[in-house]
């Protein structure tokens, strides 16, 4: 795929660039609670405008139903983007339409416009190829070239990600180029010992990742809610902990497969349990094979945290996706913090797999530059590691 560096070398002064960004940030009302994705795309926008491009940025936010919904407006994002870039960012009150047409046409060299939420138009996510193509055509009219830097959306076959890319000369932004470089390393020749740490709520979300990575890693560490289905597969009772009963047989197969391949599949040895799912619930640490029937696991215990951290510190490559517990509850954030801190302390090549893991890094106050790379795309990262073809990358490559 062609990269932004190649586009810049061709020259962008006076050219209109349609830039797909991932500005899907968490909002509390109109307040942005984590601007990580805005800051992640800023270098690409900055490079374009400093070289005289006229940049029209488009993005989705949340899951509106194909029509305008004020709670998902990108207006607060336009303001924050301007602050991050230290320059004015114009905002179109529609995605394609009179206001967007007028403001796109009025852009001067080095100026930036943000369109309203792409998903306010049903064409963005339509399953009908023709409907998507029509919307993509309207978007493509705003650019002479197309740049995609929305790694968090490349696994979606949406109009702005897939169809619009095919209508213009197309390039990968700095962020996408970096993500592909990092993830290809994790699926190719990762330096060993190679440790993967998977957490989060559900085994079913990570099935294909486990399947693919078992062939490549030395150690697979399982924490978070998904650990309880593995513990059940070992024959242990898990009380009221999160359990996917329909995946127990699959976990049994993974345990057997890991043993056959000589992969260390590490599960928690102790658990921080609670009587109820509440931030105020008192934590009680029990052995992982002795969770009381009336309690639920909300975090790994201290012995597990040290076991996992020790293995991380000894690695040469580490990929981490998914928290070890309910890190949003301070009493149950210790396991996630211990594992994340081990990545920071490690001399390994360390990659954080986006989504909740990236949020945990910021919530727990860990230094973002303490990791080799923090991915901006949880779902996209996982699908890449599963070996899937991602529509947005496919569009850039062809």
C-alpha cells in the first residue's frame, strides 16, 4: 500500500485530501473523557496541513441509527481537534450536504474541516453495495486524494473505509502504516520468548486469536472474565463468576492443544472475589480452584499478578489485549495494573492491543511512552491477529 510519506513526496500543496480518521472517542455528555484517538491521528493531519493540503476529515462516533442524533455529534471533537492541532478546525453540520459542500469548497491551503458523524447517513454502514457506493461517491467529491488513518475502523466494510478508498488515489496515514508494521511483526517473526496476555470478558471474543497465536507463542496468559471458562474446563467451580458454558469444551481443546505444542497456557492461581458486582464490594482472595459458590471473581489475585508479571518481564515480545479484572473498580484494578506495569518495566517489545487495554493504561495513570506501541483499534487488531482480511486495508492495497 502507498503511504503518506509517498503522498507528501509527490506534493500536496493546494490539493484536497479526504481523510478518514477514527475520532470515536468516549463522551460524557459533550465532554470528551479520553482524547487518545484524536491525538493519535494528529500527526497525519499536521503533516498534511503543514505541506499546504486542504484537509476534510470524516469519522463516525458511537452507533446512531443512520440519521442525525445530537448525542453523537462530532461538534465537541472538532473543538478538541483544533486544540490538539493548535489551529482552527471548521465543522460542517452535515456529513454530505449544503453546509459540507460550502465549507469544503471554501477551504484554503493548510485548513481543516471536520464533517458531522458519518453514521448520521444510512449509506455509511449499509449492507447494500449500491447504497454504500452512492454515499461513498458523495464523500469522494470532497477530495482529490484519499488518506485512511482510521485503523480502528479498517475491519468494517463501510462506505468511508472501503468504497470511497477505491474512488480516489489512496494512501495509508502514519497511524495505519505503524499499526500494520507492528501487527505484522506479532504474526510473523516475533522475537522469543513471545508472551501473549489475553483478558476481557469473553472467551468467544478471542477464539480465533487464541487459535492463531497458539502456533506462534511460548506463553499464553489468560486473565479477566474469560479465565473462569478456562478454570471450569479444568474442572473447577467458579461460583457466580462470568462463565460461557457453551465454550467450556472449546477451552478444554485449547488446553490440550497448548500442551501438545509445548506452549505454557497460564491461568490465575488465585482470584479476588466479591459477593456482588459493585465497586464497594469487599474483596476476598481465594485459590482459583476454590471460589465459593456465592461469590464472583472480579480480578486476579496477588499471586497470579506476580506469576503473570514475572513471565512478562522475562519476555522479548509481549502482546496484551484485555484487562485482568474490573479495572474500573479501584479495588479490582490491581491485577490489570500489575501486568501493565510489568510491560512498562520490561525491556521487551511491548504492544497494547487497543480497546479496554488502552483505556486501562490511561485510567491507571501509566506512561503511554512506557510501551513500544499502543494500538488504536481493539477489534481491528484482533481480526488482524486472527489472520483475517480487513476490508479497509484491502482497499488501500488494491
